[in-house]
C-alpha cells in the first residue's frame, strides 16, 4: 500500500473558527486527491513530539506539509535516511528554512502564497508563487493538476 504523510499546520490556529473553514477547504480536497491517486494518507499534527522521520514507514512515498508542518519537514527530514520517499511537497514554510529547501536533493514542490506576504520567499529555489491566501483556497485549479502529475 502506498502512503502519503501530511504534516498539518499549527493545530491551535486550524481549530479557531475563523480559520477552520479555510483549512477545511484546503485539506479535504487534498485528501480526496490522495485517495483518487491510489494513496492512503496519514495526517500528523504539529503537536506530535515525535521527529518527522519517526512517522515514515516503508509504504511512505511522499511527504506533504503545510505551514508549521512544512517547516517541521524541512528542519527534521533527512532524505538519505529514507530512500523510499520519492518526493516532498510543502506549502508556506518559514523563511528560516531556505537553506534546507535549497539543499533538498529529491523531487520537490514548493507552493507559496504571496497575497498576504507573511514570509519572504526570495532565494527559495523552484518556488511556485500564487496570489492567494495561506490556505490556497482560490488557487486549487492551479495547484491540484501540478500535484496530481507529481504523485502519479
């Protein structure tokens, strides 16, 4: 069985009423995409104290992360320790992870929201900039075809 690990953003923010609707609009279609492409998926909350690599199994083929979850992947994931992982997809990590992103040597995608400009993504190689909010709720038609090609 092939698996995708998804590291969610900051749990405390996602559960706030004002953000939960946008998070749902982003996460639920993403999970449907995983299932339609034939993957099982496991979500990891950012409050988990285990290291990112501790969640990776032999079935894990891709690692996705959003916001704080993306930052966690870049800070903790070591590709050489997990040769079965085919790629990494992240959305809006912290700008402090630029070096880790640029040094990651497996297939990767980086989507960044530039509408709210909460982070400076200059210097992040191969980034895909979208004029959207932090949950990419208005750019699914741009994001999902790229993701589908990447994981198939």
